């Protein structure tokens, strides 16, 4: 079994972590807290869990967190002044708050671990990217699917040229949880995700389409040249898209197709990637995350298993348990937190992280928001080809 955190990292004091958002009734905050604790590298010591001070205090009490704040700017200022103040903050708010919260902590040198997408709008994303690049702090974006071991295996094989020259990329992310207007019945998660004021103008394309776009780019290393998008809102009265079809033109000549939907009846969390080159193709599906299918041209198709024979160091360094014992969503998140911990602990020691340390950052975040912006522009122009406006 491969350990995910080095002996040096295990001996180091835990990283003092804060959290903004993620209070009572929030889903993603709990996911981040679990992920941060799996490798025992973080200690949650402070939080602004809600914009309502009473709710933030109550959430902190439930979580056993000693310092609760009702205002994120106040939290950033006070924590930066403390000798035992937080070293990193997890931002798990609705999208429209990512930028203002992140800026408050970045300007005080506090590392940021932010849920995706980076921001709700492209102008905000550009300003935040500038702030992050001008800060001494690290910026980590939790595109958690890049933390799956077999995704790392797929990336290593693709970048090593085992597939040959990449010709085709197909990626899809299909769900059905918004097939009915549950936001009108008071569902909290659906409410903010379908409200343009909180989520941004993109609905499914911003919520899960960005995951699909990021996954395709992470595995292939391809840069997008242009896209043509057709977005729909199938549920009557919904203010954002709930389905999207996108054609992709990559630099170098590769072509791709991306489909994202939150109204695909019968689909739970069907994220799937297929990449085809001149020598071989690969296929990975999130609902069976421990396997990677490889199809060499002219030879039988075969399956690689997480932790099994035939996989390389890139997958092994993120593998916790032996083959046949499933790892998935929480462990993928935990791997991003573990990679961030390696970088933070290296920064704490005045050292450079191991070159193998990989996590999405501000560049990937900016590209994701630019992708949403381009899809919206293209769809409004009846599917015209447009470039990302980075």
C-alpha cells in the first residue's frame, strides 16, 4: 500500500485551517472537512460558516471549532494578526462570494483552497487571478476529479505519448437531480445553483461543465482554440441552462465534444472521459473510478486497476488502499488537500515542493470561467465558434 503523505509531512505540525461557508445545512463544506482530515494534515481552528453571526457560532459549536466569525473580512484581519492564526482557508461559499473572500485572505498571505468554479463572472476571475499572482500565498482550486489515481494514470500515459498523437476527446457529465424545478420547492442547493446572482450566468455549464472541461484538459494537456455551444433550459422558468452540448477545437488539430446535463433522467453522477490517439484510446468513468480502459489500435482492449499491476508512479502516489477496495469522491478531494498540504508544508519550511505535486490553481480557474463565458457567448449567437477571452 502506498502512503499519500511523506514521513516528513506526518511529523510536521498540522496546518491551521479556516473555513468560509459550509455551515449548517451546507453540503460541500462537510465534504471539504472530511477531505482535509483524511490524511491528518489539517486542523480546523476558525470559521465564518455563515453571514449570519448566530448561525456561524452555532455551526462552529457543532463542529468543535473554537473561533467563529460573522464576517469573512473580520476573520481574515484577525486571523492574520494572531501568532496561532490560520495558515490556509477553505472557501466553500456560493460562487459569487469566491472572489471577495479569496482576495481578503490572499492579501494577508493566507493560502486559499477554493471550491470551483473560480468566480461567478469573467471580470471577477481576471481580477482574482491578478490578486493571486501578486500574493505570496498559494491558490488551490478543488477540481477534485484530478485527484483520482486513475485520472493521474490516464494523464501520465497521454503525456508520455502512449496514445500517440491525440485526435479525439469526448467528455460528458450527466446528472438528473434538476430534472424537476426543485429550486421552487425550497431545495437550498438547487436554489443558489439556479440563481444567476449567486451561481453566475452559467447553470449546468458552470456547475459540472467546468469539471468536464477541466478533466479533458488535465488528462490530455491540450489547449482549447475555439468552441461552439448550444445551451438549453429545459425546465420551465429556470433562469440558467440545465443542459449543454459543446464542440471543441484544440490547438494542433484535435477535436472534441462535451455534453453536460442536470436533466438527464436516470443519470446520477455520470462523468466520463474518452481520449483517442493514433496509437490507442483510453476511457475512464467516475462511477467506476478505480478502472482505466485502454484500447491499443489493432490489439485487444484491456483494463488497468487502481493499485494493480501495470499502473505507474503517478497513480501509486495517490493510492491509499490495496486494489479491489474502492476509492472515490472523498478520496479524490482528499488527494487535492494532500497535494496542497505538501506545497504548504514546503513553503512553511522555505523549501520547494516535490515536482510530482500537482493540483489545479488560478490558471485552471481562470480557464474554467472563460470556458463558461465562451459557451454563453456562443449559444447566444446560435452556436457560433468563439475563442476563450482570457
